[in-house]
C-alpha cells in the first residue's frame, strides 16, 4: 500500500510535465467547441440576408412576419439565427430602438413551463420555478410585456420538441398574445431539423407561425472543407495538420448529409487523438480513429436517452437473440421483456404498445425487423438487434432502474418460437 502511494506522485508528475511541455496541436480549444459562434458564416449569405430582410421592419417598430427555419442537423440554423440576432441587437442598441431578444431551446428547456420561465427571466420578470398554472404565467408575461413596451424577438430553437412533447397550444397562445399587445409584439422564429414538422401543426398555428420559411440545404464536401480550413487555421498550431486530413473530415461528414457539426467534431476529436498519441501532425489515420469514437459516442448517447420500456425491449432483444443467428421472434422477445420488466418491479406494456416501441427502435436503427413466412405454420417477425449485448449493457449500467439487472443473467431462448 505504502509503496503504491509513493509511486503515484511520480506517475502524475510525468503526466503533468508532459502536458506542460508538449507542443499542443490545439491552441484554441473554444474555437472547436460546438457552441462556438464564428464571426463569419460562409455559404449562408442567402439565409442571413433572408432572415435580415424579414426582421428589418423591427427597426421602425413594425411587427415582422413569424419565421420557420428548416434544415437537417448541422446546416447552420442556430449559428445563422444567433449571428443575425446579434447584428440586429447591435444596430438596435446603436440607434436606441427598444427591442428585447430572447433565445430559447425547447429541448433543453424540457417543459413548456421552463420555456415560459426562461422568457420571463430574459425580460426581467421573476416567476417561481414551479407551481403556477401555465395560463397564469402567460397572463403575468403579457402584463409585463405591456408595461415594458419593448417588442420581443423570440427564438424557439428545436421547436418541434415542444410540439411533439405537448401539442401546439403554447405556440398558439404566444401568437395570440402577440396580437393582443399591439403596437408591441412578439415575433417568433421557430427552428426545426425535422422537415415534416410543419405537418404536425394545426392549421391555425401553421398559418401564423410559418408566415415566412427559410430552408437550409446541407453543405457540400468542398464547402465543408473550406469551413474546416478556416477553423483549423484559428484553432490548430500552424503546420500541424495535413490538407488530406481536413479533406477526409469533410468527405466523412458529408457521407449522410453535409453536417458542419459532425465536421468540426471530427476535427476536434482527431486533433485530440493526435495529441494523446504525442504526434506532431494531425493525419488521416487520426480522423479515422475519431470517426470510430464519435460513432460509438453517438450510439451510447442514443441508448442512454431511450425511454425505460424501449431500453427494456432492446435489452430483451439482445439477451434473447439466437446466439449464432442473432435474431429473436416477437413472441420470445415479449416474454423476455416481460421478465426483465418484472425483475425491475415494472408492469410490462401490452404487446400492442411494445410493438409500436419496436417500430420506433427500428426507425432509430437500433434493431431491424423482418416478417418471415413459414407457409402453413404462419408468419412471424424476426427482430435483430443492431447493437451488441455488451454495448447495450454498458450503456444501461448507470440507469437507476435497469442498471441493477444488466449484469444479472436473463432468460435466453435458443430457438425462434412464436
Ligand atoms: N457556414 C458556416 N461556417 C462556419 N461554421 C459553421 C457554418 N455553419 C455551421 N457552422 C458550425 O457548425 C456547427 C453546427 O451548426 P449549427 O449549430 O448552426 O447547426 P444546426 O443547423 O443548428 O443543427 P441542429 O439542427 O442539429 O441544431 C456549429 O459549430 C457552427 O458554428
Ligand atoms: Mg441548432
């Protein structure tokens, strides 16, 4: 015991000395973080101009149209909106025009109440953390905005989360609130990466919210390469990366759709990998390693954030799957799932609800489902988990409910029964 204690300071000393003396590749960590807002956004001139045109009437006290901004993930929606808001804010301050700017993210807020509380806090209105009815919060907000007399530009990022979790009532209430406080107003900018989101809005909200729409196309490979070169120049030591590594980052990030977030993430993780290896230069091999790590992290994140019964069903599918053929019938899966749920003191869902969760897991790519016809013996669905049992167990090991059973042995039928 004593000797290991004595060994530790030396061990740490060498780690810390290495950190102090090594020539780091990354010189500006913040520039590679996902919340970094660059002061130039190339290839988004059209979208910036459209949003600017739509919001410009606020500078002469007129209410602009509400806007819906669409585009796949990593296409610059949040960056462009924040950038345009910042510029408008600078102009309004310079010209002493009263305008309040509020940025919210529906997913990060989590609840309608939190979203309203954030709006209130941004306009200096104190609202208790919980406890009030939504209508009460809305009415306090309305009175307060009336008194303050400064029109509001409200961004609701990831707005689809709000509508999917609740419905479109809050959006409706905010648009009608805006109509009641004329000549003041709340101008809403909704952002979504779900291109079908508009169809989930009722007609009354749809027409009010999407008075204007701006679409963000995915970036092309050369566009991503150019964005990455700009970042690398700012964030990495000069001469510490190859052009081939940057180009590979761009190509890999465009393999699904041109996603600038994935591109910057790959660059950061690649550079960190090279640093850890003690390499002087960021090369293609580091980007390939970074890709593996990022994909693994994504899968883990997706697994950890699944709802409870989805976790149980996925765990059931992986545990009950045929060891060599790697599939399980829905009947056997349901049985294993029910046993797992009971082991956690949870009431299993009905087969119908379980089946709709299986469809969601299929959509997420976590398992696949094929209908197999056995002729006169009928038909059955074969469920194949797409993630290994080991990965699933590791991801769930910290879950407060399932964590305790992931290490226990569970029933594992060897043949696909119905
Ligand atoms: N034109 C650009 N130039 C430089 N960096 C950009 C550009 N577009 C996006 N980025 C960077 O890429 C990352 C992702 O952009 P952003 O967060 O705006 O994507 P998003 O469209 O909002 O994605 P999501 O739908 O997932 O929220 C950010 O770090 C952002 O700074
Ligand atoms: Mg965004």
